[in-house]
């Protein structure tokens, strides 16, 4: 029997249009920055908390545009699905990994899609961001 995690994540795009991906320590898959919603949090509240913890990044709620809600197999947890609220925002300054993040990667529309991209990212988010790939 599978469980479902409610998460909020962000498509953070730099001035060159590249997408910021993150990899948590001890895992293989790259995904969008964000994380699990706590009981009383809205998706944007979760996103604000997670981006602050993971990237020391503070963006106003007005910076985020909803991209959609998606349900997909979790990347790093067996028998688990994610119900994800995805937003997009411009990222105008450098960030560095903090908390449980081990690595950051910038993905451009023309870059090859490796097998180390989380299913939610590969199957739902990238086709929306870059539909002609």
C-alpha cells in the first residue's frame, strides 16, 4: 500500500532561462527545490520555509506563479506518491545548498535529460516549461 506526501516545489529560473535542480544528501535523483507540507501550512508557506532552509532564499509570495498540481511516484521513497503544488519564479541572484541538500544543478531547455531526474520533474514539469522538447 502506498502513501502520499503533500509537497510544494518551485521552478526557479535564472536570467538565462535555466532551471535550478537540487539533490538531497544520500540520494541520486535531482528534483525541484521544496518539500513536505506541514499540517497547517499553505503551499506557499511551505515553499517559503523550505527555500529558506534549503537555499537560504527568501522570496515574497508575489514572486511565485502557480504552474499546477501534479500527482506522481516519489523519487526517493519506496511505495510513495507525491501530490505536488508547483510554482515558478525568477531567481535573480546566486544560491548555495544548505540543510539536507548536497548538490545543485542548472538545467537548460536544450540540455539532455538524464535518468537521474525525479519522475515529477521529467514527466510533468519539464513538458510544461519547455513544451517543444
